């Protein structure tokens, strides 16, 4: 219980007061004590609990036990737990005594009207609108935490509308309400009280920027019944008393957590006393609830796949067919963006990242549209945004976008534990430069957005040594049946050179790379293992690349809590173009992971005894984990353009089983 307010009583006339069920009222008698008073008695009608607090040290006692000395600092506390049937139907009587007279010197009467006012929502994240046993003014993380959750209503349930649902002040279809959180105002008490009292729902001008509230003012099966009452330019709303004891409000989020917005939004209901014509209205009681806007959550490649996206362009028919076959094996839906829409922009991984939002009452996917803005720019908004599929983007105000802002440079690890800290939703991985360097970095607005979600704290890796500069060029994750439940795959020039040296030792130095490459306008020259190992410039450059990957390896081991047993080194060589690295042969770690089915770039490595030794090495590393390797020819339509299978596909995956509000950031 919390202290409501102070009520001062008078000897000259009875006093009336309104109290709220379960909330303490402090009664001040000292302005009404008659001269000569030494003690007093306090009695209340049934349903009125009265306590005396003689001092802070002694605590409180019930008043019906004895007379009390009239000392300064003594407090009378009144509590009612049930709403009144009529105005002033309960009272408290205070009788004042002198030691010299048996009868009271005087008495005062405080008439009470009790109302029950609660602003409720799903505080416990279990689908119930009952916050009576938690502090609704707080939002607490963790398995034992509590707090209301708000979804950003960023999907488009009404296909006749051109924009997201939260971009206007109307409920366009009833399905829109399913994305909102319910807030219920319950009021019990005599109706006559509200002839000169009123209830106001309100928020701050700051919080009004982040959420919008609709009041169900009529039959809830009609969109016209939902009136916009709070949000943006509206900060207060007088709640009419014509709809009964329970008023339902629907709350939608307008923005994700970001720089300057930690994600918390508060709403209040205040009972105002307007009974005195000579004075302005005064507040009697305020109830508050706090919502946290649900974060946007990424899904790692180890989660089960639901839908695969790929672009059809003029020279990738066989690639699309191979991806389609792999998706069918994995039981995934396949969505193909036609050439008329992508205008030959095939890099669908770079254009968008597929994640989700979640509250106790609803979960739906949300696409994060990258600021790269290539020819695929309109695809996420025009084709993916729809019923129960949301959309978010972040665009810098200046021209600071670079290649690192494509979302091949945005990945997330599986769940990990690092340095004693649990990350049950994994950690976001983005590429940047070395600490203190002035090289390329992800634009600030994207970094701010990712950090503000809090549930997948980002780790920044070193990628500026790469020409394209994406983390998916040297790492990926695959599911595993043991250990931490996954393996991290790292591109490894050292492993590749070691493999080639072994093959040369066994007499296969003349085996050729790039045999069988077809469809390229520029003829690809074959090169033997002997030629690779005798190319000092290539060997020297790959030692540099290995040092860059090793730097990231140590960062990943530290920040993700990994050991060497969690890492598999995938053979890979790089070459230099304009002093930056690109894959020498198709980049094997840049793969499509669909459960146990892997779509791996076909490396066109040296063929020994009828089999590609690079493919054989990768199979030997991954198939013992129960994974099925399919090597997809992406050489001409992707590799020649400095991308691979992962760059040319995208995947919507199942959300985590773990609920984000159970973690402690």
C-alpha cells in the first residue's frame, strides 16, 4: 500500500473525503484539537480500518485498543478495501478527552467514500491483466521479473493501406488490434461521485512520441469504435463514465528502442476532485503502468528455417534451381524475387535482415531494411511488409553509408555464455575497423539501433581488410548435436595451404583449381596446387589475411565464450584487389544453412581421384555433425561479383523458444 494524501478534519463542520481502495489516507487532526485535550479515541464504521503510528520507531497499531495521547508526530492512517455503495456511506469519528471530564470535549466526523481505481495490463507476461501484486511503476528484467510489454505495430494488416499500421491515428481493421497491448481501467464506486470528480488518462509529452492509445468507445467488432486518445500530440484524455465500470484501451508502439529512447513508456490515470467551485481541481490518486517496447530480435543460422528468399536475375537460373531444391529438402517455403522487381540486384542478404518481435500475446516477424538502397530497395517494403510481417529501417541523415552497411555484415551468434554472463539470444556480430582506426564502420544510426535493443549486445569485428567488408565472408555458424549446440566456422588460409601441401606431398601437385567452371564471359584460368604454393605473393598475402582472421578469432573466443573445440577451420584462400581481400576461389563459409542441410559454394578445387579435395575436406569436417553438404555452383552469377551463396539468399527462421523478457541484459 502507498500513502494517498493528507485529509485535514475540522471541529466546525463534518469533513468529506474520497479514498481509494487499498490506499492509505493520512488524517490530520491537529488543526481541530480543542483546548485542554489530552487523549483521543478513533472509531470507524464497518469496512474502515484505522491505525495509529505513534512514531517511526514503533510502527503502527489498530486504534480500537485504547485511548491515545495527543502527541505531536502521531499519525492516524485510514484504509478501506471495498468500494462504497453510496457517497459518504462510511465515516470515522474522533473524540477528544480531558483527564478532568468523563465526556468528550468535542468530536469530529470524517465521512468517507471509497472507490476502487486500477489501471491494469499484462504485468506478469503470462497473459493476465492483474498487476495487484507487483509494482506497476517498475519494469524488472529476468525470470522473476515483471512488466508490461508493447509491440511496435509496424506490420500492415489492411492491404488496402499504403503504410504501416502505426503510421496513422486509426484502426483500419480488427486484426490490427491483435498487435496491440490491452490496458484496462477498472472503476468501482458510487456513480454520483463522478458528478464532481473525473478520471483523466495521461502521459508525458516525451512518452507520447513512442506510443499511441485507442479507447474502445463502442461495440468492439467495429473499427469505428476505437478512438485515438493518447499519443503524438495528445497527452491527456478525460475518460467518460458512460460505458460502465471497465474501460478497455489498446496500446501500440510507434518506435523501437533507439538512441534517446530506452524503450520505456508510462501511462497514468488520475482521479481529480472538482467539487469545490472556489478552487481548481485537485488530484486525489494516480495509478501508473509502465510498458517496455519489445526489441527487434535477430535469429542465428542455427534456428530452424521457415522461408528462403532468392532473386531471379538474368544469369542465375541454375543457382535458383539449386536453392529451390535445397529449400524443398529442408521443408522451407521459397520466395523468389523476380527480375522485374530486383532489376538485376541479386544481393538479397545485403538488402535486409529478418528478425521478429514478441510479447506474451503475439509474435510476428519484422524485416530490417538496410540503408544500402540498391535496386532491391523497394522489395522489403513492397513485398514483405504485410499482415503480421513488420518493417523497420534506419537511414542516416548524411551520406555516410558504405559497403559495411549492407546486412551481409550483420550476423548473430547462437546462445552463448561469456565471462560469466549469459546471452540466451546470442550476440550480434557486425564488422568494422580496429579500435581507434579511422577506417570504414557501420553507420551510426544502425549501430545505435542495434545497441538499443539490449537483448543481443553487439560485438564489432575487424573487416576493413576485406574489399566488400562483411562478416559473412569469413565466419558462419552451423548446428551441432554436442558441445554448445553449434560450431563456428572460420575461413582459414592456413588450413587451405596445409591441405594443398599434403596433396602435393602425395604427388598431386599438378591437380588444377577451376576446372569445369562454365558460363563465365571471362575465361577462368586454371591453376595447379604447385603454382599456388610457389606463388610467394599469394602465400605472403594469405599470411596477412590469416592474421586478420586470427585477431577476430580471439575477439570471438573472448566475447562469445568459445574454445578451440567450438571452432572449425574451413580451408580458404584470398587474393588482393586494390589492397583489400577477396576470395581466391568461392568462399566456403559463405553458405546457406537450412537446419541440417547446407548450401555451400562449389569451390572448383583440385580434383584428386575424381573428387574435389576442398569439398572432401569440408565434408569430413561437417558431416560427422549430422550435416548434409550440397555444393552449389555460384561461380559466375555470384563469386565473380565478389559474393557467394549466403550473399544471394536470405532466410526467415523460427523465433527463439526463450522469451526475451526472462533475460537480464
